[in-house]
C-alpha cells in the first residue's frame, strides 16, 4: 500500500503558532531593550551638568521614548497574532476531528469471515486457487461476493483416466490426466491483498479445543 503524502493540517497550524510565538518573544526582547535604553537616556538627561548638551540629551530621550512606544505596539500586535494562531489550531483540530469522523463513517465495513473463509483468504495470499469441488468453492465464492477475491475460467486437467496397458505378465494399470476441462481460478483483489495481511496466519491450522486440546486457544485476529 503506497504511503500517504497528505500533510497534517494540525501540525502545520501548530508550526505557524510556534513561529508567531517566536516573533512575540523577539518583540518582547526588543521592548525590554528599548525600555532599558529609555531609562538610560532619562538618567543621562536628569544628571546633565552645565557643560553637557542638554538639547541633544533631550532628543535622545525623546527618540528612546518613541522606540518604546513602537516596540510596545509591536508586542501588542504579536500578542494578537499569537492568540489568532492558537484559535486557528483549535479550529483546525476540530475540523480534522470532524473530517476523520466522517471518513470513518463512510469507510466500508470489513466483511466478517468464518474460519473456512479466513483459511481460503490465507490460501489466496500464497497463490491462486482452483478448488476441485462445489463445496470447496463456497468460501472462495464468498470472498468474491465481498470484494476480496476475483475469479476467472481456466483450463485444468480433467479427472484421471486409468488404462490397462501391456499383456500377460507385463500388463499393468497406468493413470494419465483426463482431457482439459474448465474450472474457476481464484485470486485476490487489491482489497483482498490488504485484508490478508490482517489475518493471523495461525487460523490456517487452528482447530477447536474439542478436536485439538493442545491447540484450543483461537488466534487473536
């Protein structure tokens, strides 16, 4: 069965949230640095002496204050983006939950199989089968009816013919294949190939406890 290449919407939404959280962390760090620069500028302006350029110090304080305001706005914006990303994760998760529930609802139910039908399925997992009698064909016909197997007409050897050859002490009976006859050959469908991998191989030889006390426990699947 080919591996699915479908992306995980929930994982993608979480990655987007993680990226937004990283941007918020960076914005908060920038705000912290801007506030530190403002405090430094304010202290320098407050302690300025007569010989200092008070105009330049006031300008530095104003610029630092503007930087703090801008960083504060950036943090607020990033916080909104993180909140939106978290909400999106919740929405995507709920949407995926609903989608998977609908998928399970619409998924075809697996047909229950009897012991003989499981054995027939396991036999088909090894090779194509040509049952010799109508009775032996029954489990295979069931597999066909539920889409796990398919059949086609093939030519096989007919019933063995016995012939007497030779004379006297050399006379003997020999067997040879009879004329070719039509028969049904069964093989697995793609669905059957998937299902056979889910059947415990032990079913092939399992017998109830009444007939095989040492092997009475049924396989688990």
